[in-house]
C-alpha cells in the first residue's frame, strides 16, 4: 500500500485550542496531527459543498423563466412527489 505524498504546514494555534486538540487526541488515542488533518479536510469539503450550492442558486436565479429553466412537466411531477411525502409524514405523526 503506497502512501500519498504529504506536505508540511506550520499552523500556530492559540494555547486553548492546542490544549483542546491535545486532550481530544489523547481520548481518541490518535495523533493530534491526524485529528487536525481530518478536521481541515471536513471543513474544506463543507466549504466546497456550500460554494457549489451557492453557484447553483445563482445559476437558477439567472435562468429562471428562460429556456434553460426546469421543464414544467418535470417541475410539476417533483411538486406532486413532495406533496405526497409531506402527506405521508403528517399521517405518520398522528
């Protein structure tokens, strides 16, 4: 199994954050660097999802009502589907 190439990144941390990371690493019995790497990776993935969501929103607003807008039959079908889900949830709560 080959390892991916790694690059070093010096990241000064405030004392409190460093201590919290160190405590969590001890609890998890894992290196603090591994926890930090995973947290950064997760944050970057979340940021990318948010950026894509925002871009889709801008695109949808830009093409609303144009030929590139959602097909009316498909949109109606989706609305009916969502209404069916909503009714099913209301019944399940009773």
